[in-house]
């Protein structure tokens, strides 16, 4: 055989179909995060496809875990192509980050902190605390936390992504609100961002850990309200001027 004649079974990897699973697996392994096509701004149809990708990925990450979740399955559920997914998110890490960013944005919308200045701190912290507790006790949030616990040892980058775009972001916004109250002379707090972390952990209580470990405990609305009220009272008892 002429050495210059290629075997038809030996295809050029640069000409491979981006929708093929083998190409998907290579990209997941070697593409760095943030390889979404630079300058790519999807139009309305592309934004719809992006949301469909995120919906499918969120469900798969929750049910299967990060490592077992397949980008090919995301595409199969959402429609579109692997090429479009890579253009939007870069790789699996980029897709995971986008899922976390959307969840974080949804949480901040629920907390609604930018619109609560001037209200009574008791009411503000109660509403923030109750919304936060409902969120962390949701099946979706618990599934995500379990994924991070299982996978972050093998892939510390997942932990870094989560901490940067979820807890740290909400803690920073709550810390800014507390700092505004300190500036107004309503609260006396040395470190408002540490205080925000402490308040959030008071609100979580022990129900979050129990459910995270798989205990089938039902936390009624009355119990949640009582837990949050206690946390708010204890927090403000040590900070009100």
C-alpha cells in the first residue's frame, strides 16, 4: 500500500464530528474552563437553547453526579449540537459553572437584598433567613451539595467554582446590607462579612445537615419560621445599638 494513501478507518482527528461522544470526552478532559467562543453573543433563539442546556445539565448533575453526567446526554435532552454547547460553555466545567451561577442569581433574586434598605432589620433578616432556609432544604440544593461533597476531592475546581459564585456571593450581598446598617448607626458589628456568614449558618441549623445525610425529616413551615425567628433574635441581641 502506498504510505501516502490514508486508511479510511483512520480519520483525521481535526476533521472529526463535534457531535460524536469520543470528541466530547476529549474536550471534557483537555479543554480549560472558559473556552466558550470569545465574543459569541447568542441571539434570542440561542438564549433559549442555552436555557435548555442549563435545565438538562442541572437535572443530570443532580441525578448522576458531575463525573457521570454526560454532555452527549445534555445535548440529547436539550436539542442542538455539541458544537453549540462548546461554543456557549467551553466544556463540562464551564457548563457546571453556568448552572451554579444561575442558581446563585435565583437565590439573590429571592433574597431581594437590593430593595430592602430602610426596612426594619428584624423583618429583613427574617425574610432573608426564611427564604435561605427554604432554598438550602430544597431537594435541588441538597442534590447539588451532595455532588460537591462527592466530587470535590477528585476535582477541587468544582469546589472553587461553587464557593466563588454561590456562598461567597450571597454572603457578600448580606454583608453589604449589614455594613449599611452599621454606617447608619443601627447596628454595632466589627466585621459585617463574618457576621453574614455566622447569621447564615445560624439559619441553616441542624436540619440542613440531617437532610444532607439522607435523613427523611419533614420540616414544617411553622418549624422553619420558629428556627429563623430564634436565629434573628439571637443575632440582633448582640448587634443592635
